[in-house]
C-alpha cells in the first residue's frame, strides 16, 4: 500500500477537483499520484415494454464528438444513488419507471475516484424531459439487435454505458444478441 507523504489540491472546479500527492511506495521510493475527485454518478439502462433501449446522444467536449450513451448524471451533495437515477432518467429522457440496482463500479480508478451506480429501468411511462440549461440531447430508441450492432461497429464506446449493459447481462436482466 502507498503511504501519502504530501498532497494538495491543484484545481477545484464546479464538478471535480484535482489533487497531486507525493506517496511513498512499499520499497521506500517516492512517486507522484494525480487524483481526480468526483462526487459520483449514476447510469441507467431504460428498457421499454417492447424491449427497445432509450439512449441519449450528446456532444462531449472532452473527446470532440457526439456520443450515444445510456442516460446518466452526477450525484448532488447528500443525494442517494436511487434518487439521482430517478431524477436523471426523468430529466434526460422524460421517462419514469421502476429502478433495479445492478451494482457499482469505478470509471477510471487509475486516476479518478468517480464511483458509478448502475440501474435497470423498467415499466417506463413517458413524460416530459427537463434538460439542464447546458445540455443539448437527442433521444434514440435501439432494439437489442441494433444496440449490439452499434457496439460491435464502435458507434457506442462510452465506458459507463458498456459497463452498465454488462452488469445487466450478467444479472440475467437484459441480453444482447450474440454474433452481431
């Protein structure tokens, strides 16, 4: 285990902060660790009664392109993951429904402490979206076959979406067709 020798906040923003730590390794030598601190988030797999999956497409400045993703969002201070998932599902897609926890995972533990909580959303009822003022989203409905093809062709390459789909598949609650 690494021992923290010295650390400081190099940047503190609206959503995250960046810390730089000097750590002592087991063999005694020192190294630098840069850590992104994030409040955590949720990702939701919304499945309509006919089996289609609701995705959102939005421009991601960090990668310079619009990506198809499962709905997701950041936890507010003191907010429980289930409440956040309900809020984000309604805001981004307009749908409300039953949420089933699938598990949690870290997005990039080599440098970030963001923990994502994954949910399956079923028994969906349509409503009105309520996008944040800085969000421009497009909704898309994908059959499991279309979703599998899009993943296979690299059209869906967002890690949180892929991880959530895997958790749902491993739980036996959603299946992508094989060999697409």
